[in-house]
């Protein structure tokens, strides 16, 4: 990842940039999923207000990507990670996921859990490459989801 990239907690002023990043990252899936994927309609203002969002930024482009995570019981829920098209391939997504994992360990949580849409096929190979294990597939809120866990 570029050294000039900073990861910080999102602020209220970042809401529109985070929404725009989510839209850009997930618009390609509308046709295959059959509707807007959940990250395109999420309550980012609420997540930011709750302290659940961190953004990756640089001086030139502003928000390049973001991650949403929060504790649920003894685990950290990795709700969403997205990177703008122009910033893909720079390791930003992996760094954002790494932040989630480090914060889970610092909080003495036992695992990081996440899910992805089964139609987002590149994620189905990405997460196992990062040490996540598939644990379930089911329909939730009208989406066909694949669930993963990474023990810490």
C-alpha cells in the first residue's frame, strides 16, 4: 500500500464520500444480484455516528476506501469493505480488513465474521486466501449469502 495513504475513523463529513465509494464499488453487481446489493443502501451516517467506519484516504483523492466493523458478542462483524475503482490493486482493501482483525484482537475478541453475496464470486476465493473459512450459505433479507469466519 502507498505510504501516503492514511486510515482513520470516519467523521460525519465523510458520509457522502463513503456512500459514493460504496456505490462505485458495488454498482457492477446490480445486474447479477438482481437489485442493489445491501452495501449500496446501508445507513452509513448511522454507522459513522456509532464509530463503526474507518476510511482510507490520501491527500489527492480523499476517501479511497472504507471498512465497516463492530463487535457482536465475542466476535467482530466485518460488515463491509469497499475500495474505489481508481484505487484497486494497491492493497487498500487488505489493509482495511487487517485493521478490523487487529482491532478485534486488541479487544480480546475470538474471531472475525463476515458474509458476502454468493454472486460476488471473486470474494468467494479472496476471503479463504486471507485465512477465512466458509461456514454457511443461506438466504437473508432476500440475498443469497455466504458466511465466513476467521479465528483469531
